[in-house]
């Protein structure tokens, strides 16, 4: 799934240890869990359409997922650098 950067209104660390399935959609929230855990929450300015594993579509405005390195994921999500600009330093 790809979400245009300009649609991301916020991204934050939020540890959740009780996801019921690997992929779920409820009340406009998509959760993609690993071992029943998510640790990053991305809020969108407008809903986007997602395709669930068996092909059904849903509209979501919040995406929760698990990242091995949530700090790095948040830094990347919050970055204002255009994707095609090279990283220097």
C-alpha cells in the first residue's frame, strides 16, 4: 500500500499489544500487526481506499502498523525531503 506523503497529517509512536489479527479494518482504521502488535500510527488528512487480503475494499483514515525500528519509521514519515532528492551527509 502506498500513501502520498501530502495525505499524512500526523505520525506517532503508540504501542498496542492486543491486535486480533494480522490485517484488520474497523471504524476507518487499518491495522497491520506482527505478533498482535502495532507501534506506529499514521493519521491521514483524507480517507484512502485500501484493498484487504481477500479483495474487499475499505476506506481508512488511520493506519496502525508494526515497525522493527519505529523511530526510523517515524523519522521517514515526518521527513519533508522530497522522495527523489538524494540524502547527503
